[in-house]
C-alpha cells in the first residue's frame, strides 16, 4: 500500500510540476544571440522561454575540459556560447542552428495574432531561405576571417588588406548588392535582405555585424569604411525600428 501511495504522489507531483522551458545561455550583450533571442520571443513570447544571461566571470570559472567523452552532458558542451538547453535535456550549440530552430517553432494562436509577429522570420520559400542562409554565413565568415595576429605590425598590415581587398570588403559588397537586388525586385519597398520582410539575416546584420562597426571593434579598419555600404547601414538601423524589435525591447534591454 505504501508503494502505491508513493507512486500516486509521484504522479500527482509530475502532473502539477511547472513545465521546463527552453533556456538560452549567452552573455549580457547582443553579439551572436540577438537573432535567437528575437526568434524565441517571436515564437514563444516573453514567458515561453528562459533568457539566461551568463556573466563573463562565471563563464570563465566553469570547467571546460579539452577532452570529455561525455561532452554532450557537460555544462557548456563546446566550451562556448550561445547554447540552448531544451526541456528534454539536450543541449544545442551553434548560433545559426539555434536561431533557425527558434524561428521555426510554431507559435500559439494568440502570438500569431499579435501585431508584432513575423510569420516568415526564417522563410518557408526555398529561394528566400537560401538568401537568408547565405547572408548569415557571409557575416559569420567576416568574423572568423578577421586577422587576429599577435604581432601588432603584422595584424595592422593584414587588417589593411582585409578591408581593401580581403573578405571584409568582399562580404560587405555582397550584402550591399543583395539588399540592392531585393529593393529593386520589390519596387524599393523595404530596407531588408528580403525587401520589406524582416528575417534572421537582418538580425545578424544588426548584431553582431553592425554593432562591431558602431562600437569600432574592427581595429585597423577606417571609420569611413562602413559608410561605403549605405544599404547595409540602413538595414541595421531599420531592424531596431521594426515592430517585432520594438515589442522585444519592452522586455529585454539587448
């Protein structure tokens, strides 16, 4: 009888327990997580997920073994952030994958009817999705290929080459051209990569790309370099003015 009672109590406790929510782990700035945070807010609202802001001191103190046979269960599975912890216990890494997943989560009927909801943050149309994926990958490559030489003189030379003829210029020219193409095909109706449709790619244009220029984080790149790409600048500026971002910023600082 005691065992039966214990089992019943366990079942009642499980049925009344607060359901676990997807939890995004990232730092307190926008960085690589803005797109995911906005996508989670778009799909799940303010209360359907947890925005876990990790302090840099806490992250630095966390164990980060170089070798770990049980890596999928470690606190930070790739020793990096962002990371999305799912209610089932699976921990997912890579900002692009997390952002696309967040944008695909079916929203509730109430959220779908909200004025700020974006139905195609990650497009269902294959060609539009291809343009979005390309832009996100280009931005990621710009960040990854930025010269980081330890020697200041070598770094300065490589940074000069990076913005004059390297991938920083190539990537920015491509993004500028894509936005121009989209504006032409849609009759100039919008500043985004898909005309007047906000997408994950535009969120990545805002952060981290636009933030790195605005905060002068591209050491060795002239201040007026960014001015050579007015459509990219306009896209980044328009993101923060979009109704979805306006609604998001009522609850989240960045």
